[in-house]
């Protein structure tokens, strides 16, 4: 069977997102009794590694764009922080598997220093859950593909629902948070237009690749860059949109691709980017709210980050099929990369 006709686990997990997004409020409610007292009215720091860190950053950036202040910091950075952990803050750690070594080390250190922790995970019986003060499940206790997609979407939205319910981090009372039902419908409509996304993936040049974003969806640049690396083994450079204008344009030409997720707050710079593309000639895939609304009419400003994430996850999947890679294994079927994974904890 050719890979273009094979359905990988990554695709199955992306397809499961609408159902599980719809169930999120119930999942958060089940963990609320333990988590909310640790968050209510308190300063909070979000953390994680890899996709889980980018989920934390999406929640953090979304809140920052609305006037709140809930930073996201990598687990390794918190571990190495001079003077110990921030005792005044509750640590919310994202770990889908509940077994990420840096997160486990951080939770153990937090326990020793009497710092409150909440773990957001797909596996509420995991080691991370056993070390945390409280646990909130995303409701998805599977890990079919090592290229994580559904956990990004579920974890980031779970974090926002938790912060909203607890009024943690000084969140404004009128914060325009996404509603899981609306997000689920928008994502479902995006998935129904896979033909459009497949065509977009077929059109990209597989040379120098930049992934750009800003504002409340800045984390989508880094997460999409990670998916392209994990699934398609495609080297790329994720950047904040403004940074691209400060020195990176000379690295592009008509064999380059620029993938840009453009929130409403970046409207002026989005127009500039399109003008640069027309001059230099690089291939530009630009996702903004009107573009997604043409594919998925249910997408509004609040659900845009998750609709865009679903589009980009499918996009990375189809780039992988085009390149003939296995999007599920992170190259660990190759003895070299299997040995590389065993070379670090």
C-alpha cells in the first residue's frame, strides 16, 4: 500500500479532536475540586516540554492578548532557576503522557519546596499525576502517534478553561474565552475540507521554510515547526512575524516557503508580508481569520487558534505523505535515531 493511501495514527488523532473538544468542560469539572483552590486568585506559571510547552504558550499568549498575565516557561528553565521555584505562584504543568523527565523533576522539586502544582494530562494515573498537588485530565488517554496533535489542542483549551474558572493570574472579568462547542464545530468543519489542505501541502516548495505567527497565536509557529520536523522531517525556522522582517528575508528566494498564521491583531504586518512575497517570489501560505472562515464558517475570533491548529496539523500530515515519511514514529524505525533517543533522558 502506498503511503498516500495509508491512514496513519497521526491522522486518526487529528480526526478525534472535535469529539474530545466537546467533552472538555466535563473533564475540567471533574478535576475542579482539587485544582481550583490552588489557582483561585493566585499568580500562576504554566510549563511543559515540547508540544506541551507550546500548548502552555498558546494559553499564555491568548490571555496576554486579552490583558491578562499568566507566563509560560519551559520546565527546564524553571528547574534551573536561581533561588528555587517561584513560591508565590501555582505551577500548572502540561504533560500529555505524564512521563516527561523534566516535568517529573520539576514536580518533585516543587513537592520538596512546598510549591503547589496542577498537572494537565491525558493520563491521570501517570507518574506526573502522582507527584502533583492536583490533576486535571484532558479526557484523551491515548498516545497513538508520537507526533502529538490532539493533546496540543486539548491541553491548551483545558488550561484556559481552568484559568477562567479560577480567575487565576488576574484575568479580566470579561475575557473573551473560546467555548469548546464552538471550537469543536470549527475544527470539524476544517477537517471536512481536507481536500483543500492536501492541495496546499502539495503546492509548497520543500526548500528553505519559515513558519511565522504573532500575538495570541504565536505558539502556532513553534508548534507547526515541530510538527513539520517530527512528521515530515522538514527543517524549518519558526519565528515571530515581526522578527522575520528583521534580517531573515535575504534567506528566502523563489524556492522558499513561508507559512504564516495571521491573527486579526497582525492585519497591517500581514499586508506587508504579502507584498514582500510578491516581490521576492517565495511561496506564501497565509492563514488568517477570513481564510479560515471561508473553509469553516463556524470559526470566530475566539476559536481561530484551534481551527488554525487543526488546519496546520493536517497540513504537516500531508507534507509528510508527500515526502514519504512515517509521521507516527519520529524516525525511530531507523537504528540511528532510535540510538539517538536512547542517548538522553
